[in-house]
C-alpha cells in the first residue's frame, strides 16, 4: 500500500485539500477522481503528479 493510500484512509480530506492546492483544481473535482467518476485525462495526470510529489516528501 502506498503512503498516499495510507494517508487517504486515515485523513482523506487532508490529502484531497493538499492535492487541490497543488493542482489548482477544486476539491470537488479531486473527490470525484478518488470516487472513480469520469474526469479528463489532463485532470488525472495533474492529480497523479501531485500524489507522486506528496509521496516524495513523506
């Protein structure tokens, strides 16, 4: 299990807020991504990049 997944399970709102700050996406868009709903390829790439950056910091 990755570190971001562990954080997501313990503090889901914290990770979503941090990703929305870094990607300048709305928290609602980030939430939709984690729920598995449709989002654009660009949005998916931004979120995945932000997750990698957060994991690198941990």
